[in-house]
C-alpha cells in the first residue's frame, strides 16, 4: 500500500487540504479565511487568485487556541 507523504511544516495547502487537516468542511474553512482567522497566501495577485495556507500557520493557530483543563482528571 502506498503512503501519502506528510507535508512539511511550511507546505502550502489548498482549502480542501486545510479542511482535511482541521477536520472541517471547505465552506467552514472559507468562513475562517473570510473572517481573517486563518492567514492565507494569494498566488497570482488577482481577485480570483489561488489561495494557499501554510501548515505552520495552522499549527500556530491550533497552539494559540489551546486552553488548559480547569476541572476533571487533566486539571492540575
């Protein structure tokens, strides 16, 4: 069975790949982009340019969104 290579931390992902990575629909990812939550790179400089997202930016967004447990067995 052939394995899909894991993208490097600075790999550029399209919106479908971002959705797979975050386990979200493409429309939900588009809303995050529209609201400025997910930083994008526009290739081509036109209004209909191709949009890409750095995987490292997604990892940073996830890390910044983590909050420690305040109760339960995982709380300190």
